[in-house]
C-alpha cells in the first residue's frame, strides 16, 4: 500500500501549538459513515453542504487536474477527518491553512487540519489534485469510462472518487457547482443548469449548477462531442439532452427515447407530485457499457439500451428515480428497494398506460414465472446484501411487493402514498421502516406482515399479489410453479422492462 505523509515543519508546529488543553476531546472522524454494506464509504464527523468542483481535462490523454472546495460542518470535535478519493493529491487546505494529509485503505484521504474543528463549526476544505482517472483502479475497477472522444463519470454506488473528493455516501447530500475547462470543440455535460460557457486561448469552460441537494453518486460528468437538444416541457421545465456524435446505428433509437423525457417527466408528475428539480434531461455518451443511471436531472444512458430500438421504459425508470432515489435518497444502501422497487413499478405503470400489460398482470407474471425453488426468492429486496444490491429480485420482486401493497391498501390510499411520500420527504433521506410507517399512517392499515412477507423473507410468498376478487388467484395457489398450464401470458412490455436489468451493472 502506498502511503504518504506530508507535513511541513511549520504546519506540524502550528498544529501542536493550536491544540488546546482539552484536545483529548477532539477525536478523528470515522473512516466510514457506518453503512453495513460498504463500511468504508462516506466518513464520520462532518456533513457537507456544497461542492465546488473546478477541473481542467484533456480528452486526448485523459489527464485531469482540479481543485474542489468543500463546505462542511463538523458534527463532533474533530482532530482529523477523512474524504473518499482516488487521485493524487497535491495540497489540502482547511480554513485557509495548509493541512497534513495521507492516504489509507482503498479510497481514504485522511486530513489533519492545522487547527482542530470544534463541533458545529464550519470548515472550508480545498483539495488540489491531478491524475489519469481511467488508470486508477480501486477494488479492481475504475468508474471513469473512456469514450473515443472523452470520458464519463457514472457509477453506483461509487463514481465520485475518480473526479472529486467527497463524503461519498447518499446520507450526506449537498449542492454542486461543476466547472470544467476543455479544449475548444469539446463539450461538458453535468447535472442541473448550464450557467455559462466561455472560451479563451483554445480552451472552453463549461459551468454547471445543481442547486438542490444531490448525493455524490448522482453527480455525473461527461466530456466529448455531443449533439445537444434543448426545450421546455409542457409543464415549463427546461430540458437539456445530449447525444454523442458517434452513436452509429443506435443514434436514432436513442433520440426516439430520450427526446420524450419532457413528456414522460410530466406524466410521472401525475403519480409522484411536482418534479423536484429545476431541469431535466439525459445524455447518451459512446460508452461500451450496458447500464443506465439516474444521475440527478441528467440521466446517463449507455447506447446499448437502445440497440434493439427505442426504449421509453428505461427513460421512465430513470426519471422515476428523480423522485425515488434522487430527491428522497437512501439513508443506507440496504434500503435500495426504496429506489429500485419504485423505479421498476413506474415501468409497470407505463406499461399499463401503453396498453402493454397492467401492473397486476406484470406482478402476476413475475410471481408465477419463478418457481418456489428459484434462487430469485432467496434475495430479500428489503435487505438483499451488498452482493445482491442490484439483483433482478430487488427490482422485480420489489415491484411485485408494491403491487401487493396496492392491493392491500386499495387504489385510493395507494396513489396517495405514491405521491405523498416523495412530497413529504422531498430533498431528504429515508429508510424502509419510515416508508412503512408512512404507508400505515395514510392507509390506516397495519402493514408489518406484508412487508415481512414481500421484502424480508428469503422464500416465495405463499400467495401472489392477488387483486381483490381476481379469478386469477386460482393459478397463484400455494406452491404454484412454472408449468406451461399455469404461467400467465407474457405481458407485451416485459422484454423492454427486462432489458433495463443490466442498468446498474456498473461494470465491476
Ligand atoms: Zn434503477
């Protein structure tokens, strides 16, 4: 392991002198935020309110240099704190003073400020760095994707390490300014609103702003050559979409899908309430990956999502995340169902809207097509484990669980829950128990058994998500398995929905 410790004599001396008599109360912040799935992700001892990321990037060589300024508040008396980061750091300053730093583990940057930080105090942390992100492997991979004309940062649960230092956990959201200098003729895509561009001496600066809280894994960056379309939705929201100029045979299908973003986000607003952000759109860079990701306001799509023609279902999925995942974010990764169950269920609703199978038919199909001894049922959507965080069961069984909820509480209460939850918890964080309590409050029904059966039991539920009074119940009796006679017809939308399943295979 490579370790560096850079402490000048002067800063070591000032550190010593600045420590008050009560310094023993000042402790290092934890190296992880306490997530059981990813113990080293995020950090303890502070919260970030803003990232100002200022970069210079050369697409020809993948050389990136940058300065990130972090506004943080100490949540304990801090003698030291960590950031999550993978590139080479040249300098760290805390409140203007040079700070000592070293690296540890895979992605820990340990920062010792010249003066300890008292609980509740504000800190301005400046980190200067550079590197060639595509060559930096952590846990055996890089989330920095090279394209023929540039690069993309997109990945879940980790992608920030390769372009900005952060408290890398969705429980600590912040606003973002991302400003990137690229050679003239290249473009930069990121989250939120493009606030300006300026050119000088052969370089162009693109400045983006996301003014609503954003999880670090939902920050995205792309550099390359894009065709850009801009518009305003019928509901008045600015739309910004971008397509690599070299998408080849996938170009038209990508546009025929992503250009419907405005229509689809307005349609989803009918179910989930007002769209929470100030812009919307998607981008399709020429990456070799297969996944898409709900990067905030600006969804990342791999071209492969459109290799079999237009796919509005994946656009609906990623846009649904803007409410379920981006605006209301996870407090811990084990609650991934709050993101993926609802994003998948939105595809069920879209299928229903398109007359390609009702949500009930899709749920019945999922239930019937996996026999009781299928490993599918061993994954608990409510706590799938880090290795199964993005397994198909989290999505499909997760969506069936939502249909079961709908059948239990009735349509009227169900659609109030679907809209009320992201409205009440807007820009915040949440857990599954909190969602359950909310659904119980709205519906007036106890839902403990339902949640246990559908989310927290590693076995096929004895009965399917039976619609009240549905005759189909007969084919969903205990022990029903896959036989030709019992399997309901495959809903027309099913293949497109399944194509979404490689979405979160972040390539590692
Ligand atoms: Zn998703």
